[in-house]
C-alpha cells in the first residue's frame, strides 16, 4: 500500500532516460514481485503457469526485466523483506482480509463468465508465498544478481544502501523509501513500457525523485515529511480520517501536527512510527557482488523445469553476450 503522498510529490517526479539510471540500484523485491504477479496474467486473471500448474508470472517478469536492466547498464540488487515490525500487524491483517474477499469474488466471477471482473479481482487476490520467494532467489543466483534479506522492511534497507552510497538509488513504486531517507527514489523501473489501464493503453516511463529537492520545494524537513505521512496514514498507522496529503502538509507547516494528533487521534502515539522511519532496524555490512550469468543453469531452470520458451530465453541471454556454458560480464562494467 505505501504512504499516499503522490499529490504533494508530483512536482518533484522527474522523467528520466535509461542513460541516467545506470549504476547500482537497490530494488524492493516484494514490491517488484507483486507487480509481476499482478500484471502478468491471462485476460481472465489466471497467472502464467508451467506444465505442472506452478505459477511462473513472477519468474517471467523477474527474468526478462532483470536482463533488460543489465543490458541497459543498471546493476540491480534485490532487497527482500525480513520479519515485519509489530507496528505493521494491522496492515498485514487488513491485506489478508482483502485478498481473501477478492479470492471469493474471483471465483464467483469465473463461475458466471465475467472475465473482466475476474481479472480485476485476481489482481487484488495476489499474494507472495514461500514458493515465489524461493524460486525468485534461485533465479537471481543463476543470473549472478545479488539479493539481500533486510532485518525488517525491505524499503528501509534499500534506502540505507542508497544513503550509504552502496547503490546509486532505491527502486520502488511506493514513496516510503523517501520517508526512510533514500536520497534518490526511482519509480516505474520494473514496470516501464506500454500497459493496459482501465481499458486503455498507456506508456509508463521511469521517473526519479530527489529527496533534497522535494524537501526544499515543500519547505519542510524529513521528519516533517514523516509527520505528513503519519497524518495521511502509513503501513504502520491509520491516518486521520478526511486528511489528505495537501491538508496534512498544511497542518505540518503550521506546526499543528501534535495538536491535530491529540485532537483527532487521542489514543495514538505517533512517536514509535516516526522513530521507525528515522531509525529502522538495519543489517550489517552488505557484500554486493555481481557475477556472470549461468547460461546453462538458466536454461535448465526456465526451459526444462518451468516450460519457458527456449528461443525467448536464448534471445535475452544473447543480448547480454551470454550463451549456454558461457559467462562474461565484460560489457557491463
């Protein structure tokens, strides 16, 4: 879900070409996998599956998008969520309820032959399970792309990697990375291209937000941006009913944050949420090492095991200068 700050951050979203995105990038893995599982589906909402009925939408998205990023000079590192903080329990339960209801609605839509509604409900019923996580990590290992498991929130760890200079920027569709202190947030990296939205085709292009530029433009500091998020609502707290980002920004600018919380959310203490954004659990030193892709291993996994098209896999690898049994990273550095 993330924090709904689009309305106030829109002026600071800069379109950027791929040549401006070269270098190392920390990608919120759960965010990306959820996008792949949500978008890569049949018209009736059915995900891609192999000959044994195992879901492969995430593997398709992860393989073809990651090879494309490598081809464009982006060196991705995927950051997986660790154990969720207790503050997130309400959001987790709410999401579970939404998925379960969407699953029931999906079944009903299929039974009555309503494929449009089935597709919509299937997207809402999307979930990331252990099989998705395990197979995605295995694929990244074969691609030679590093992945790390965050001590808690993946976006927080991605922001730390960017803030400490281990990567050039963090990648996510959500704006939480900015609250966690990512100096640069890149969006639409894993879903750029032509997409169907509400019955029409749109073009989604990469965009970048620089935290310092956004804060200067808004006339606030990072902790005040977090306060705006708290008033709107985050994954760790319910917001103030009826308060959107523009109203929240006005309240914070006027110094009425504490007064508003006390009046509108008298039993809520915002301090733990603010503290979590400012100082989330961080892991130790991360060794980010990119290796040559294993052409034979990728072919065995994707084509032999998961029924992928051999020609498509071969074509993606050849664009990287890799064939079965060959490994090279020369052109990437």
